[in-house]
């Protein structure tokens, strides 16, 4: 992680290998060849700044990778017919998002923004010596816009109202509201009445 003024660059790389001795998916029990490998890496550049006492700006762009490999050992006998099934998955995508926060009229906080995601690679494959059971490749892009206002009537009562629009290249568009009434009769107690749908 590296910071310079209003910019933050973050990166990570993680890899993991697991033995699978429990005979999942009807594989051979306690066979050391039953293993999975997966990993993820990303680079993320974000910008956060106060344009004034009441306006804050945030933006980020990121690139992500994910990969998975699996080997599963089966006995299709009798007689013993040992087969190693190979399982693959790869993903690669980049994301851009930004929003602005504006505190106005002393009791309103408005948040407006959007995001875009481009899936560069989405592949899955499963095969063994008998054939290929899955071989999929897709390219799904999404983008969304959102607007939310938090309105404080008093220290005891506030309301939250939001709306989000999303477009998926593989599933069309969707519009989703978010509404909340928040009551805080004391510092230790709050009651929230919420309604919303997921995007």
C-alpha cells in the first residue's frame, strides 16, 4: 500500500493450496492427489479529496485477477478404473467507480455516483480422460448509477432515501429503491425500519 497526497495505491497477491481428503464429489477418500489451488491478485488506485467543507470526492480504478485449479481422483471401476478429473476457472476484470458527497442545508447529505465493471476473462473448464463436461467462456459488463439522500429531522429522527439503476449485458437492467427511517431515542438505542431490493 502506498500513499501520496490524495492518491492511494494498493496491491495484493494471495495463493493457496488445499488437500481434499474428505471424498467430496464421490472422489477417493484420503487420496493425496485430491487437491485444489487458487489465487487472487489486484491493483487498486483510489483518489479521495475534499473540494470544500461540504463536498467530498472519491474515485477508484482497479484491476483484479482470480484463478482456480482442481484435481479430483475417481474410481469408475470395477475393475479399478482410476481417473483424474481436471477443473479450471479463470477471471480477470477491471472496475471504475466514483461518487460525490454533499452536505447541504445543514441536515441533508446527498451521495451520487456510479460504477462500471468490464469482465475481460470468465472461463470454466472440467475434463478427464473420458471427455469434457464443462467448457464455458463469457464476457459480462455491468454499469450502475445511484443517488441517496440522508435527511436528519432532529437528533432523534433521520430518513434515508436512495435509488440505484444497473445494466447487465447478460441480464438487462434493474431499478432498486432503498428507504429507511431511523429513530435514536438514546446513545445506546436505535430503531431502524428498512425497505430495499438488491441490485
